[in-house]
C-alpha cells in the first residue's frame, strides 16, 4: 500500500472454488498497480488506526 502515491500493488489473489483459503499468483502480469480513490484511503487509514494488527492477510473494510 502506497499512501503517498495513492495506489496499491496487487501481487496475489485468493483461490476460489475450494473450501480452504489460499493465495495464488495473478492470472496476468497486467493490473498489478491500482489507483486508490480518497474514500478507500480514508477507510484504510481508519481501519489501521482502530485495529492495529501485525497480520493483515485478509482484511475487510466497511464503507
């Protein structure tokens, strides 16, 4: 997460269709960096402030 550039880098995706959660590589090398709108940055900042946690492997946010 790059708050200064207002973007996030996606390096893995969750594997769907199985009962166990796992991370897998992206299908393509395109779309690895995504711009983040201000509302997303504000929600992330609020989540990190309210719930500091070392393990952020599967966060959920409510907007």
